[in-house]
């Protein structure tokens, strides 16, 4: 994202895994900005790039399902 904030390009990225759930992994990505108003276009670009990478890697996220076994007897 250095093209948006070249003055912040030397800052190390912050990425943390927050939780593992039945159908998801929750993560935190800190995107630094120099001005408050700049956060929205950077966040949008990050999400678009993340989505593009998921598509390129053929990662699919199916709707969460559960299998229920019913025992009769």
C-alpha cells in the first residue's frame, strides 16, 4: 500500500490472527495513514487486493454448513 502513503512505507506491517471459529479465521490488519480521511480509500484498496488474491489462489468460502446425524431407535 506504499503508493498511497509513501512516507509510511518503512513502517513494519501489523497483522495478527485474532480467533479461529467453526467457519472463519478472524484477523487484524493495521493500515497506517497520515490523515484520518485517508483511511477509507486505503481500506477499500486493501480489501479489493485481498479479494483479488483470494480469486487468484482459487480460495472459496462456502456458506457454513453443519451435518446432523439423527439416530432413530
